[in-house]
């Protein structure tokens, strides 16, 4: 009887550890690192006054279905998550920008703390005339992604890389919005990177 009680207690303990262990990471997943996203700059300490995102750059999770659904205009960079509203603040257009060459090949990268079954990754760029001193809206973006990487339900690598081409016919200050659509939840992850073409 003592063995049965001990075995049952051990099983419950392991179950509790499993539940508690996964519960703490339910909202900690991944973010784009190349070109350097706003949350990545905050996590590196390269930008100050970032609030909670400096400790949780991987947590910009919001409803999927972009652009028809997803976060509201002006809240896209934070995924509609008020905790990370600093990411939507354009800071007068003064966010650091990654220098890219239009028409050139580039390795777009993500870093993950927890991966998920993935539908795809989509990359959007702003239209000509984009004003970097205002919060990002759908009207600021080209209607179609310039690159889509389907995963068909597979999990991405811990450090995922996508080979693509920087859109041609673009120059000056722009933003690249990367959207990671999770296959097995109603959510997606959003990552905004300021770029100078």
C-alpha cells in the first residue's frame, strides 16, 4: 500500500511539474532578429524606455488572420497587446534601422524560445510614401507579402532562417512586418523591423 501511495504521489508530482513547467511558457515563443526587429533592439538594450518587451521580446502574440483580421491599425507592431505598446510608438521615426539593398538576397531570421506547429511566415513591406513618424496601419503596407514561407504544420528550427530578396523599386525609410502564423492556435506572432533601403 505504501508503494502505491508513493507511486501515486510521484505521478502527481510529475504531472504538476509538467503543467507548471509548460504553463509559464505559454506566452513565450519567438521574434525576428534579422533585420533587427524593434523588440530585438529593446532586448539588446540598444533602445531604452521599452517597458516589459525588453524582457519578453518573444511574446508579441496576437490574433491571426492578418491583414483581414489580427491586431487593430496602430497596434500591429505590438500584436494588439497593450503590455507592449512601446513597439507601436514611432518615436518620431527615430527607431534604429537596418540598412538593406533593394533587389539583393537577404537572410531573414527568427529566434524561438518555444516553437509551434506552423502554417507559414509572411513578410510585408510598407508602400512608397510611408511615414515612419506614425504608428503602422494596414494602409501603410503593400497588400501582398513580398515573401511567404510555408511550413505545412512543421515546427521551425530554434534559429529559423529564410532566404529571400529585398523588394526592388523601394528606397528610403520603410518597415518590414513579419508575421508568424501558428497552425494549432488562433494566434500569430508579429515583428516590426525598421529598414533603410
